[in-house]
């Protein structure tokens, strides 16, 4: 049997498509399986996992990099059954880290792998070198896409760069369609993207799943709650749970 991925990064290219909300919800869904899960906020520019969850972490990634605390003391336990390493820093601007700082973040990630079964990493928008390094280093990259044409083209850019780094990463990215009008509409968006990948990259990224547009998501974020706690019976919860199952089983074409 395939080993489930222990490090899972969430990227998109385009901003605002739902990466952070999905990373949080995926961490929660994976924690329901009994795994020790860490949600790692690696959006170095605009870290906001803590904001979406209404937390005020005393320690964070910046503190670890500054040598003020170690990984485990910086991780905060959430009542949803997973731990969080916040990225917001009172001790330095993570957005200005250069290559040596990025290497330090990757070392923190490797260290986290010794303490947790699954690490879900929320990345920032864009395709900067740090996003690409993390994407290449993890066991599974997930690319979040919506129906907007700019989201599709930006996701393709992420997939193309990731494809070029496949010699390093050995894994094909999975696609998460978010904010779809229906499952069928989501599958059509996936078909458009996967056709382009098959034609131009000679590689077809597998579909991890479709998450339907759900007003309850907005409500949960506004109230800084986990969706599955505030609205356990809403469709987006089922959709994320299905993706968590697919990921634990292993995406079809993951090497
Ligand atoms: N399935 C969904 N249904 C309805 N709204 C959604 C869904 N997923 C995300 N959203 C909306 O998208 C908004 C942006 O989400 P989020 O902040 O997680 O995006 P992001 O990709 O992390 O953004 P950034 O690139 O700025 O980090 C949320 O505030 C929420 O209102
Ligand atoms: Mg975000």
C-alpha cells in the first residue's frame, strides 16, 4: 500500500481562491482520522491562519527563526484536534527573508516531520522562489483553482513550474477545484485545466476533489470558526472530507 503523504502544501498562483480556508479545513479533516496533524502557515507575506481561526499565538515561525523558541513550544493546539504553527511574526518581517531564511524555514518543516504524521502547509499566492522550493520539497502539492480564467491560467503557471522541477520533487500536483457552482461545473473546470496540462506538459494532474461554493464558508471565516464545527452538515464540509480521504489513500498518479 502507498504511504500517505506526510507533507502537503496548498498553492494556487492566484490570490484569494480559498487556500487558507481549505488548508485549515483539510488539517481539521485529517485530524479526524486520528493522525497527529500540524497546520504550518508558510504564507510569508500575509500569514493569516491565526486570523481565520481567531487565535492570538504567543509564538510563531518568526520566533523559531530568530532563535527565541523551538518548534514544539511555538505550536499551538487547536480544539479541532490539530496543532498550528503561525506565520505572523512580531520579531521580524518574514516577507523579507532571502534564500538562507527560506532554507531555515525548510529545516523547521523537516523538524516538524519528526513530530507530526501530517503537515498541511498554507502557501502565499504567486510563484516566488520560496513557494516553488516548498512545492518541490513536499510529498504532495495541491493546487487550488476556481472557475475564474485568471485562476486557471495562474494554476497552469504553478503546474508548469512544478513540472519543470519534477526531477527534484518526484510528485505530480493534485488539483482542488474550489467555489464550484456544482460538482459537474467543478469537473468541467478540472477538464479544461487537465487538457492543457496533458497537451503542453505531457502530464495529467489528478483531481483531488471539487469543493462547492457554500455561503457557510464565509460565515465561518467571519466568525473565526472551523466550518465543520460551526456548520457540520454543510456541503463544503463533505467535499473537504472526501478530499482528505483521497489524499490519505494517495492520489492516483502520485509517483
Ligand atoms: N467553498 C467556498 N465557498 C464560498 N466561499 C469561499 C469558499 N472557499 C473560499 N471562499 C471565500 O474565499 C475567500 C478567500 O479565502 P482565503 O483567504 O482562504 O483565500 P486565499 O487563497 O488563502 O487568499 P490569499 O491568496 O490572499 O492568501 C474567503 O474569505 C471566503 O469568503
Ligand atoms: Mg491565504
